[in-house]
């Protein structure tokens, strides 16, 4: 196992550098809410954050290189208890010896969902593919699911996606905040860059990636299909919402359309431009919450 950055005393993958460089506004980012590291049945310890109370319980799965803070906006209007977590190799979660597969990520998701008693789930990109792997193996596990900008299920990815991962991992490995900031900023829409909102996000992400690092094993995930038998998804027994958008070269809309055709009765909504979480956050949040808050 190779983790970018030395492990901290508690065994999690964090970087501590005395003199980081990079964007500074003179004001540090506010500390995030306290999280906990829990043991899962697979033996992998995963970091999680639980907000809200009551039922239903919804679990949120981030994308490759993402973090808890990136999925929290999607759940801000979702009722009940909300469980956000870090997959293996992210945040303070374990990074066991690789190679890894989407079967491993599905185990991570299942472990967190089972511990919390979650009946609903939302997955972003890689997290959506992991969710699909879980559904293919256990069609009745969730009552409602949302797949936002789903990653491919057949093991192939466009060059833009490969380049994004390589750029981010190389930047994190360098340990230089300026390099990490450049890699992260490339993912922001031009309208957000050099704005207070953009800088706040950039500072938070740089600090998180410097502190926690990322595991090199993440590059092994697409060596095999996320879902070996896509037809197994036709046995899903719940309700599904699939969200895609035009013009996203990392998440082509054809993937969302393909997934919606596989999940029985799935609702498909396609946005007319990328970076929806930045450009149309209110509508996205309302659509997600309306779907997840509905009674089965």
C-alpha cells in the first residue's frame, strides 16, 4: 500500500507539513464538524459524519478524490438522518493493500449503510458506480437511490477523466499546496474561480488533501468493470433518480442515460450545462430532496 503522505499516529493517511504554500487569504478555514472512524464488517475502518435525526436514514457516497464536505450540500434538505463517509483511501479512512475493485467500494458503502440502518442512498460519480455494484449484488438493499453524474460501469473512462485523476494524485504526492490548488481549481467552472466562494472552497480542499492525502491504489479501480453484469441492475426493486448533464467531458451524459435504461422505472433528468452543483445548486438540492423525502 502506498499512501501519498506519511501516516499520522492514529494510522489514518494525513499529511502534516510545517510550511505549506499556496493560496492564503489571511483567514484560515473554519474547522469541519467532528467525524468518527468506525469499523466495518470487512475490517476496513471508515470515517463518517452523521447529521440530522430520525428516519429515513440516507447514506451519501462521494466521487474519486472527493470528500464528505463535497456531498453535504446534496443532503442539506434531505429529511431524517444523513450519513456521509469517506471511502477507503480518502480522508481518515483506512487504505488497505491493493489492488482495489468496485466490489471493495461496494463493501465500504454496504458496511456504513448497514451500521446506520440506511434505506436510501446517493452516489456521486465513483460513489454512484459503487452504489450500482451494491445494487447488482443486492437488488433489494435500498428503497430509493440517487445517482448523480454516474461513472461508467464497464471499466472504460474518457481521457479527460484519466488526466484529472493523474493530475490530482501527482499534486497531492508533491505535497505543495500551490500544485494541489491548481489541480482542484481546474475542476471549478470559470465563473466561480477568483470569487470568495471559489477561494473558500479551494482553501478547504487544499487543507483537507494536504492533511489526509490520497491513496495510490485508487488508480487500480478501473482495471475491471464496476458492474460485471449490468443486466443484474434490472432486478432493482426500489425507486431511482439518475442525474446527468450535457457538456461534462468527465461524465458524459450517455452514461447517465445508459444507467437510467437499466434501472427499472428510473427517473432521468439531464441538466443543460456542467458544474450543476455550482451553477444550479438550489434546483439540484430541491430535486434530490424531493425525491429522497418522498414516501415509498
